[in-house]
C-alpha cells in the first residue's frame, strides 16, 4: 500500500523545489550577468583606447585618414587578430564584385598575366573581350597606348590596363613568332564559362576552372551528354589551378557522380557535426581521372577526394594545396561583408586534408619551364594529361584513342 503525504508536507516540498529552482536560476543569471559585464568592460576599454589614439592622431598627425578608411582598417585589423588565414573584409563595392565573380561574371579585358620582358599573358578567360580580339596565352604586351614596357615597366603597363568598363585600350602585342601587332580591346563585363569540354579520342576532357553558383548546371549537362554518348569511354576532370568555390555547387556535382552515401560532413570548432550532405543512388559508371596540382584547393580537393574515396577516380599530378575548412560570408548593414572560417569539412571516408593536401595516385611533376608556360602547352606537351590518358587506357585494357599518349610518369615527354 502506498504511503499518503499530508497536504502540509506537499506544500513544503513544492516550496523547496521552487526555492531550489529560483536559486539555480539566479546563479545562472548572475554568472551570465558577470560574464556580460566583463565583456562590456573589455569592450569599453578597447573603445576608450581607440578613442585615445584617434584623438591624438586627429590633433597631431601630418596625414589625416578618412573616416571610411579608418572604419575599414579597424575591421581588417580585428579579423587579422583571429589568426584565420581565410578571414576577409569586403567593402560594399568589393562585396558586389565578389558576388559577380561567384556568378561567373568577370570584368576587364579578361587576361591573367606575369612579368616576362613585358606583360606576358598566361591565361585568356573564356568568352572574354581578350578572347574575342584574338589574344592568346603566350602573347606579350609590350605597350599600352603611348606607354611602353621599356620606359614605364611592368607596373606601369598593369596600371594602364586597369581601365573602367566601356573604355578601350590599344595594345602593342608581341606574338610568339616575334611579330608585333596593334590590337584594340574594350574593357567589359562578361559571362565566363567555368566548364570547358573537349573530346580527345574516346575520352572526354573537362576543365573546371572554379565552382561558381552556376557551375553545377553546366557540369551536369555535360555529364548527361557524356553518359548518352556511347563513344565516350572515360572522363578526365582538370582541376589544376582551381582554387575552389561554393560548397553547395560541388556537392550538387558530386551527387551526379557518386552512389548513395555521404559526400561531406561539416564539423564545428568543438568537433560537433553541423551537417552531413549525402548523394542519392544515381551515379556515373564511366572510368574517371582527376588532374591536380599545388593550386588545386578547397572545393576542388573535396571533389577529387570524394571521387577517390568511392573508387570512382584516380588522381594524377602533384600534391594539392590542403584546405579542408569552410568559410561563411556575412553581409553587414552597409553592404560590406566579412568572411570567417566557421567549420571543417570532412570527405566521405578519408581524413581531413587541411594543411596536408592530397597526394596523387600517379605523381607527375612539371619542370620549371613547363610551369612557367603552363597555359601554352599543347595537349601532347602536357605530361600530366598524357599520364591520365595512359592510365585510363590501362584501366580498360589498353584501348587506344586518337590522341598521342607517348609520355613518361616522371613528367618528361618521350620522342614522337
């Protein structure tokens, strides 16, 4: 038989419970209050110190900064104190340009350059004004308008090339043959392609330059066409010099290639799982290879590692960059933005490669000469591409393509 509790005792128990709950609540609230007071005092001390510096500078400094410059500098300094190599501050204009870049919108004439007895073009962006007027990798710009490399130097020509959208620049270009030409090109905004495909015999070669917001659409379309093409027996994804991009984009792309399972797991700073992204059962069964190098980073490394984890592809090239962390970009009230690292992202089954990189299955190093003329190499001259073709052929029993595949794994071309 259960024991009965008097009404008085019940009331006493309830009172004790209420008192205990109140005491615990007060302890927690007091702890939070003390913490907030401490934070407030630290913040106030920081603001007071900053105001002290600002007052002295405004009264005595020979050089007076603008308020916008000061505000931007404060935020940049704060982010620099995090020790986060990927933390960035973007002004409102820079944030707008970042959004355009993520949507594959470029501006300017569309070239990437290095110094080499002038401004040597080592890459012409697809669909850019430079491509439209016939500029190619290997061309050397020795003059812009009335300015010459001999008189104004590399920096002077670079400044002359940086013109407003709609302006035309007149270039003196030295071709690889040694002949000089006069070429006019207009700076414009342009939509660039991030997925470039070419068929090499029975292999589809696909260069992915970045993982922008719309890269997955072009990629999936190309994969669908390859799957429907009975003449395609293998695919090579070229991710060399691809610095990454949008995580959602690369996940969508991998979902099209991989069987059902985990693609990536995001983990916070305390080791807690934030999100696990998965693929469905639809997959691609064509043999695949991925070309990588030291500038293959972030989303590109996830793409490469995930394919290898599932046994869908092998990697060819040199050690990758090693970035296995994710950033979040927050837009501030005035249109500016900050980017900070907020999570690690782990591949399907391999260890996180942050700070380490991925070692290719077939290591093929390029010589200094090949690296300096990377975008000028023909397919036959590219030892990493040739090794990928050779290994794909070997994987399916030596079937031949129309492409000459004479190369050695150490990066040197054999005589044709």
